[in-house]
């Protein structure tokens, strides 16, 4: 049996999935089908590990981890049947840039709802450069699916033959057929916005600011504004670090109070925090708390 490809799919798209399909045989692989037609048995994701904990017992541990990309959070579970991944997660301390290769999972509890997760095969610590390259790779993959869906939505009905005539390969065509049958015509603008947000996440590295003429009034004003913003960011970073005494993150109320005393008002604070989040210098481990990376 050929090894399934490992898809590069953003958490925002993967977590929208609520459809799974099987090859039909007893040992046939199962797949999670996303609204854009990614038919996923295995996936490769890279992001910031924000949380890892043993949700079972010391004798039979089950490690739960959260991995964050620019669009959302993956949920990773590893137990006794994933010994290498479990051992790796047990040693990791958030935050860290981490790459996970694993199997797609879909769970529907009796209480209702559908939840995606990843059953990891490998878990490795990586650097920021690899994380950024993965984002670019996932953007390319998302763009291809968006373009294919736009063409598919022009067909009535959608057929594998017409998709093949457009140069869409069989694995993607099968996923598109399953997605259209289950989800119907989804709002592609949501995923276009997701793509734009992910690309924007990389823009500071790829689009350096144009230099102003040295000594000009705009250049001086720009440098002064940049210096002031940098000063506010460093001050807020310091506040977050000081307030994070228990390792659970600094509370938003505490940050607001300390920032106000330091001369950073609420509007400026929100701008600073958003900038620090975009730069990957802080993250939100739980709602209402901020933590340095």
C-alpha cells in the first residue's frame, strides 16, 4: 500500500471539517474531508506549541497538546500507541516552534458537535524559519484548492471528468466531489480572507519599508513614531513578563493597570498587544491572559 501524502492545511480550514470517508475495506484508510476538498489521511503542520499536558494517568499517559498557526489551533493527542510522539511531547516546554506529522481524526461525542484532532506520528522542535516556510507552503496549497473550488462551482453537476479536463489531479478531484456533496457551496470569501491573513503574517520579512530621504521631515517623524512604538512594545513585554509569576500568563486586567501607570492608554495598549501577537512575541494561552514566547 502506498503511503498517504501529508497535507499542509491551516488549522482554520481543518477545524471546519465535519465529514469523514473510508475506503470501504476493513483495513482501508479513513479520511477527513475539509470544506475546500482536502481529503486528509495524514497531515504535516508547524506552529507554536502553546500548551501540553497529561490528561490521563502517570502509568498510562495521554498527552494533549495545542499547536497554533496564523489561523487557529490544532489539537494533538498521543497515548501508548504513539510511543515516540508521546515521549517527545512529555519533554517539551511551551512555547516552542514544533512540527507534527500525524493522522487526521474526527470525533463526534454523544452531546453533539464534531471535533478534529491529530494523532501524531512524529513531533519535532523546529526553528522560526521552518515555521515561516511551512506557512508559505500551506498558503500555496490553500490557493490551489480555492481556485479549483471556484471552477467546480461553475459546473452543474460537478464531475471528476470535467475537473480532470481542468488539470485537477484525481486525489484533489475526489476530495472536491465529496466536499461539494456534503458541504454544498461554501463561502469562499472566508477562506480567501484566511489566505490573506496568513500571507500578511509573513509580509514584514518579505516587504521591507521603503527608505525615506535622510533628514526629511517625514523620515524624522517616522523614526520618532517607530521609536515610540518600539518603546511601548518593550514596556508591555516587560510588564507581561513581570506579571507572569505563576507561569500561567499575565492577566489582561493586570496588564491594563500597569500599562496605564507607564503612560500607555487602553487604545495604545490594544495596538501594542496586536503588534506583539502578529510578531509572534506573545501568545494567549487562555482567554484573558498573555504570555511571552
